């Protein structure tokens, strides 16, 4: 998703690496093709899929959002994946979240919004899709968001589900109301601002709420991200999730907090990309998406 925005903004990315990542994601689902085919009629196949994916709604939701960002065309496999997404929708219209790994895997607003997006992109021709999205929209309008993750994805969900303009305007206002004095957002009302919450709030406000990057609220968030970025280009986001698997070193700083910090850096980078002009009006093209963040520098007087 981050690389996609970098391309749109005119920055160069490592296409070889990006394609390898796309292939790895797609390949992971190729290996589950038989289970995906059997799941609609076999509880055992569905159980095995649920076990493989651990938490199907957020995993599939984010995977398919990434595939859509990479322009993955609809095919038999994406149709099977969308079918499985539809199968996991609750009667209430929402998609549940089984894990408790905040903020990424703890919100039914994010799982529901991503479920809507997956169906909208990869199951638009399926007759029942419209009804499923309508049920999700009703749930999103009735449920009460409690934190930045909830409010961010309520806005996304209402936008993707074609909610009325008044409801979307209220979701925008609710999200803007949580902006801190330092320009950032915290994951919870009582927590300090961080790159994850600030980045996702800004990106949702821009993409789903049509808030221009020139808006004063966006600019305040932008300055927070710039001022909280480490000299090496990374951002530190404190870990809140309970450890549920063996530690894996991914090469990003911050040890046990690297997973959420990577996610925060993605949101922050997208937010900053929307706030700068890419080449050729900017300086010569940078060599990577990560370096795009370095291009968002300001003279001291501009701060």
C-alpha cells in the first residue's frame, strides 16, 4: 500500500523487490486454493483455513487491500478469497476480530471496513455483494467507536460502503476531534501521540474524507510526524499487543516493538507522501520509497 502511493506521487521504488513481495503474498493463497474451494460446503475445510490464517478477517482484509494497491487483477483465486471473506461476515453485518493485538488486530471497525473493501474490489459482480455491504454499513453507523483505530476505519468503512455524506462528515469530525495539541493522534485517548495513530488518521482523512494536505489539521499532523521521526528514517511506536509468537528479527529497529513500528512507519510515510510533490516539480527522483520521507524537509523558518 505504501509503495503504491509512492508510485502515484512520482517516486521511484525497487520494482524487483516489490514484485517479489506481491508474488509471495499471492503464492501464500495459491497454496490454500483447495481449501478455499471446499470451504463454502465443508466445515472441516473452513476450520483448517481459520487455523492457517489465525485471524481470517484482518489477515485477509489487509492482504487483499495490499493486492488491490498492487493492481492485482481479479481471477479465480481472488474470487475464492472474496468468497471466504463473505463467508466470515456475521449476521450483524460486521466482521469479527479474534485476536487481541492492538491496534492492528483488535478492532471490528477495521475488520469490517477491510471486509467491505475486499468485496467491493474482488466480488463486485457477485449478486449478494451489495446486500452484504449494505449490512456492514448499517453496523458501522450503529456501532460506537472508542479509539483512533475504530474512528479511522469507521471513516474508511463508511466511505467504501457509500454511506451518506452527513454520516461521513460526522465521522470526519469525530476523528479530527481527537487530534492532540502536538498535532498527532494517540492510539487511545489517554496515550501520547505516535506515528501509527497519526499516520492512519491523516491518511483516512485524506483518502476517505477528502481532507486536503494543505488543511491546517493535516499540516499539524505532518509536522508531528517529521518531528518524531528518528535520524535513520524510522519511527518508534510503543508495543501494546501481548506476545503470541516466538520473536522474529525483521531488521527494523526497536526489537519487540518493530512490528507495530513498521506499520506505523507505513502509515506515516503515506501521510507524508500525500503532503509533498513528487518529481519533476520536486528535486530529482529519489531512489526508494523510504527515501521519499527524507524529501519532506523544511527550513527552520517554515516550522
